[in-house]
C-alpha cells in the first residue's frame, strides 16, 4: 500500500460526473445508487474489490432489527427490501433470514431500549427464559438468570458477495471501476474537484464535478486535509475465528440463528453459513487501535479467551479454532455514523465511522450518499437521512454516550 517511487507524470481527465473513492460496502452501494440514477460514475479502489485489508470482506455480516433507537430500527424494513431488490437484480441469494438472539440478564440497558423500540415500531419478537432456550435452542448455554430476545427478522448478509453484486450491477448500469488506484489528494475548486492518484505506479489527475469519499479505515487521511477539525475516528484491529461444528444439522441456519451475548465477554456469532461444517464466532476488541497500513497478526490471547467462551457457552462446537481472519473497524466515540456534505464544498460528500454495525445499512446509505451528491447544498430530505449523521455532531472531544453492550 505504499506509494511506488518515480511515478510517471501522466495526466488523465475522466469522463465522469462523480468519483467514488473506496469499493467497500458503502462505496459500492453509493456507486450502485449513482449509476442507477444515470450518473457517469468512476469507482476508485486502491486494492481489488473484496480485498482482505479493510472492513467489508468475508462471508457474513449480521442483519437485525434490534436497535436501541428508533432512528436506526425504523430504517430496517427498507434495508431488507433493498437487499432483496439487489438479490433479484444480481440473481444471487445474499440475505438468509435465520432469526437472531440477544442473550442478556434482566435489566440489560441495551435490550431495555431495544425492546421499547421494537414495541413502538410493532416489530415482532419473543422473550425466552433459560428453560425455554434449553428446549428451543440447545445450541446455547444460558445461566439461570439470563434470558434471550429472539427477533425473527434477523439473519446473515453474505458480505463479499454483496459488495461484488453491487459493483457488478453498477457496472452494468454504466459505472467504471478502476482498481489498484490510490487517491493521494483531493482539491476542490469552482469548477468541481481534482484528484491526484497513484494508478499502478503512474501519477494521474482526475477531474470530476463531485466526489464521494467512502474510504473506510483510510477516511481520515483523505478527509482531514479538507476539514478544519480532526475527525474522531479510531481504527481498531478485529479478528474472527472459525470452529468445527460436531452436529452440522443443529448448527445449520435452518436450526440456529445469529446470536449476540450482551454480557461480557461480548461475543457474537453465526450458524454454519460461509464454510460447510464451520461456524464463525468473534469477540469485539476495544483497545486495539492500529495504523490501517501497518502489518498485523493474530492476537492469540484474545483468541484463547474467545475459545474459552465457545467451550462454556456453545454446545456441539470444537473450541479449537481452525482458522482466524483479520479485519478493521473504523468508529466514532459513540459509534454514530458520519455522513454529510463538506461544509464549504458541498460537491464533496463523505461517509465514515461505519464499521462494526454499518454493513446492514450499506445499501440504503449508498442511496443517501447518492442523494447528497446529486442535490443542492442544504437539501436533507432523503428518507434515510438522520440528523445524528451530520458532521457538526462529531467535533473531536465532544461528550459521547456509551452504549452497553457494543452495538454490532
């Protein structure tokens, strides 16, 4: 990911209205939405689509309606419909609605808020005590004082395949994809935006009317030279492990839901979905801030702790991991997304801080970004806009609420 020396001084002016930077989930969704609007879109990706160095790769992400605020929970019916629309267009099954469990103790603050939201929106759920769970979902070991909230409108999104499908459908609608192209700088001016890039070792200049920045862990590098305030973004090392299931049918997505333990350790996982015979389980890591360009390796103490939880809490799973995958989170202090126009240059639109829980929203937030990039400054009338996305809410050092548990 480093810049090769002796770049050739070649200038290229792209025949495009909009440049999208980053082909992860959010950038792919924005490109897909813009192309369907008839915009001439150029999508730039510094690696390849589906690369394993960021936040959008892998076989699965959680899709759920259980959120502590109605602002987000109210978006979920539309998100489900849009993912289904992409499935129809791409002729791929991307969303497996296997249901979802939140496991907690009475009085858990997250589930107290989430339950009130589900009630207010008339979204169905069930509350199962430990005895009921032992009968219905014997895959999980609950303590006597724990319960589970089961939400049937939850499931699994096929992550890398969803990103690839959005890019592929965007290309069919006329978008141009350029991989191996790292954006070095973004310069706004009266006629539009100029980008300097390193395209496979060649220095190029790209001109466009507008730009959408969806660079994930690399967002701060591109945005901070353009803004007067430092964004409160933290990039953290995350890892997920795969374990062999002894009873394959019991752990199939026909019999087992996705699950999140609200208690510490805050573990979440999936039934068999990506790899035949294996489940994916993860422990969210909090204090693992990293440079997204630096080499990383598996943090074995955290894997050992995860495996101990697998042994204690999951039945019929061999607690010795067969493999571990790495990824990155990019988050704000309160885990709220940043989605907005540049305050002085509204032809620059950006999204940041989406990791950990943003994938399920990606296809809709791509439509929101396309709307912001295609409408006048000051227009925030899209149905997916939420005031908490605004840049002004994210001044570094502002007090932030603490969610318990972490909102995956």
